[in-house]
């Protein structure tokens, strides 16, 4: 029993960390290729390695949300719904405390949309990791069961 609990705790933390890495790469790519400038959003995308470590650890902590029982069997849907947690935290707690005002409006009118999209990436990546690590009979990982 304890072994199963530790295994699943490790799994959801790893899934959240992987999601955070995907989120961080997407943020960097959006800034590097000019998408943030095109959207007039001034979110800093030049992340020092210390910030990347912090984002990955926080992503793992947010991954613990996958422990909450859900009505949805699909990891994709669960990931998308659970991504609203870090989105609301960033928009209504972190941004106001960092001087960007509520929802990061001082960073640009579309900053909330960018944050929502980046956190959807977190949820999708974490959900895919959890799905890929599930014990099930052999078969392709992209079967229709993922989208039920």
C-alpha cells in the first residue's frame, strides 16, 4: 500500500515537473521567435537557470493536483482543468505581488491569455506523461481511450 502511494506521488510530481519544462520551453520559444512582441505582452522569457529550476519544482508541486479524485477519466481533460490552478495563482496572486497588477494587465492586455495557454501546455504535457506511464495491456499509446 505504502509503495503504491509513494510511487503515485513520485509519478504526479514528475508529470508536473515535465509539464513545467514544456511550459518553460514554450515561453522561451514564444519570446525568442517574437510571438510575445507580436501580442504586445512583456513577460520576461530570458530565464536564468535558477528560475528554470524553480519553475520545474513548482510545476511538480502543482502536479500533486492530479491526486485529487476527478470525474474525468481522460488525463488530457484532467490536465487542462487542473492547469487552471496555476493559471489563477499566477494571475491573481503572483502578478499583483510582483507589481504587474491583477491578471498581469501591466504586462499587456493579452497577458492573461498567454498565461492560460502556457499553463494549458503544462496540463497537456503532465497528462500525457501520466497516461504514458499507466499500466495497461500492450497497444499504441494514442488509442481512443485517451480521449474518453
